[in-house]
């Protein structure tokens, strides 16, 4: 058995400066404090609901589907969305398309189907990197980049 492990080459864009590492560690501590404060709190389900809504809204916006948070909440709860009667049909269609897209993204967070579960497990495997010892947030960032690189190469 060799005395030392082979060194992995890290692409130059993954190099972490001390300032970035410090910022990531501070963010990690803030997330840990929030997690500790919410543990067992009676408003945890409401906080998670709002956080998921915001995450889905942001993901939909990145995909080019802007949606009002209230329209998204109405769609998730099965309520009828109220729109101005003066809106054109095409504008209403854009809102419904954005809501359908956001609803599909919400499914990924709440109840993924079999194929989505497989992709989640594949992404989790990409997060298990040797750099995981350095920092959880840094490991997650490197894992996401490698998962995207794998997904884009297919």
C-alpha cells in the first residue's frame, strides 16, 4: 500500500482564496445557527413552506418563468388564481405556464418521482468528493459543478 495518496489536480477555477473560505465558513455558521433555532420550533412547517416557495420561485425565474409568489401559493394549494379581466389571453397563458413550471419544480422538492429520485441520488454521489473534509459548503459547490459538468457532457 502506498505511503501517500495520489494528489488530485483541481481546476484553477476551483481554487479557494482565504477570503472566500472565510466567507463560506461564516455562511455555514449562520446556517447552523438558523437550523438550531428552528429545531422543534412550532413555526418550522410555515418557515419551510415559505422557504420552499421562495426557492421554487427563484428556480423558475432562472429558467425564464417569472411568477408572483401569491400565484404560486394559490397554484400549490389548488386554488383558482384571480387575474385582472383586462389582461390579454396571452398574458394569462404566460402566468399559467410559469405556474405549471413552478409546480413541476416544487414536486422535485416535496415528492420526487422515481426518475427524479435517481437524479437526486446521482447528484448526492457527486457531492461525496475528497474535498468534503475541507468545508461542507465548499464540498457542495464543487459537487454541484461536477454534477453539472457530468450532466452537460451527456
